[in-house]
């Protein structure tokens, strides 16, 4: 996607799997799994999935009075539009909540619910960024994501394969480490 004039909204793209890229101010940035791309309002940009290992993403457009403050807390800029978040089941759940809420309509109640979920999402992204591991995640950190996923989806079926993928481990290694923790 390319926007030579930018748009009046910020775009948040959370890369859950795979890889992508973005171009802002003539500089190309890689976007990897566990990273958040923030494209500020009004700035020309382009972005897309990598040819090999294309990304799976959660994304949304945001605007409003609090947007500047939230973006400042995320510590993103035109020069650094990509930040580490790590794997976050809570962030993906909140992305989904915002999107599902607006899919049900644009009534006042839906928009209020979506805006509150969006504010919650920003706070989670800020926290996750500040606590994101700067190196390869430890086994404890890898197991934390599926553990959160299980807690958030108690009444839904989850497969061992899905949990292992969320931990970036093979099924057998996931089972071994999960039992240990």
C-alpha cells in the first residue's frame, strides 16, 4: 500500500507472524513478528508484506484528541516507526475487539466501546513495548504468551499446535517446557 500524501489518521500495524516492510521519509524499515509499525497522520508512506515469509497482521486506523499523547508514549517517530512489542495475546485480543465492535455498527454505543478498547490497546502496547525483551525471548517469556491465550479463551477450544505456534516452539518442545513451568 502506498499513500503519497499520507492520511489524517495514524495507522497501527502489529505483525503477529512473518515479516513486512515500510517506507517513511525515503527510508525502508523491516517489520518482524512481534513488532508494531506506527505510521503517523499526514506523512507519506508505503508498506507491504515481505515476499518470503509474508506477514500476518492486525491493523487499524486511529485519530482523536488523545492520539498525539499515545503516540508520544509509544516513542515512535518518522525515523523510528517500528518498535518491539513482543508476542502479546492481550494486544491481539484488543485489536480484534476494536474491529469486531465497529463491524457491528457505528452507533454511539459501538463507537464509545471501540474508543475505550482502543485506549486500552494503546496502554497495553505502551506497556508491552517498555517490557519487550530486546534479545531472543527466554523459554519463560515464550510460555507466557500461550498461558495468557489460555486464560483469555477458557470457553473456546485451543489446539496444542496453535499454542506451540504462539510460543514459537515445536509441539513437543512446547509440551516439555509448558509442563516444566
